[in-house]
C-alpha cells in the first residue's frame, strides 16, 4: 500500500492528472476533448480508471513505456499529443510504477471515450528514451536509478546551470525541487514561453512567465481551442481525489 500512497501523492498532488482526465463521468474517467485545430482534429483525455471495458488496460510495462517514449498503444504509428509525457518521462521507475499502482487501485468508472481523430496528421512515431538530458542549456548523463523522488535525477534534468556555492542541505533541496518541477508538475509547460527549437526549453526565459499559448486547455472547458463552446458539461466535482482500497 506504500506504493499506492506514493502514487496518490503524485497523481493528486504534483501531476494533477485529474485536471485533464477528470470529467462529469467521474474521477479520472476521461472524456474531455482537446481540439488540435479547426479542421476537426481532436484527442480525448483517456479513462485512467481500471474499468475492464473502458478504462486503463495497459500493463505496468506498457504504461511505463508510454510515459517514457510517447507510444500510443491505441494508435501504434502515432505518438501521444497534448499529454505532457515529454516532461513526465523524466520520472524514476519507482515513481512511474507508483502512479500505475494507484491508477489500478482507484474505483473503476465505466465511461467509453471516443476515439482520437489524428490519424491523418503528420505526427512522428514514439521516440526511444534517451540516455542523457538534452532539453536544457547543458547536456547531462541521465542516472540510471529507480529510487523515488531522486535528487540525482533532479540535478541531471535541471534546464539551467546549477547555482554555485550551495551548502549540502541546500543542494539536496534544490535537487529535489528540480526533480519535482521538471518531471512531475510540468511547471515549464505554462510558465515558460516555448523555444523555437522543438524539444528544447527556452532557458533564457525559464519559469519567467509570459503569454499562455492559445492551444493550452481553456481553464473552464478543458478544451484545446478556447474559442469553442464554453463548457464540456457540468457535473460533480471532478477534482475530488478518490481513495484506493484500504
């Protein structure tokens, strides 16, 4: 149950998975549309509950592979879009497995989600998980460790050079904060204007705020196109976490 508890902390506390995957159908039940353009291309937030017919059916290994590489197991030739897996992939093995354990423990919700409409878009295939972090201004080897909330990995995935003259305790806190901010919470997605180079972080403006891109989910409707009709639907509080068994 410790792994489930850790997964709950990540899902409900740092990653806020229910922010996109929660809907009027229920906690983490999916079904929210994210419009990619005005030509009708749309992806839907997946049902992450363990419902056997409409929910998450991936094995643990498949789930980890999806987050690491962007592989869409419902569409083998296209990578996931909208889902910020390019940030979540930096989580350690233990943390990703904890997320999976929690998702398998929440109450199942039967909610059939429509299929994505993206098959004719020029989306690249899934990408191999890299052995080094190259998104920032300094390329660093990625430590191969499975431990949860890894400070060593936090140091590796910091987009900018580390501050100098940090005491040991300060460095440990900085490293842990980097791990949380740069792998779990996806702070950079909204608080840094995007770089012109794909897959690179605009380190000169890192976390400095700015204009939120138009294609980010509208805070009320959770839609990619904020000019679309205002709300998906009204219903129970979809942000309310649910406890796993025990």
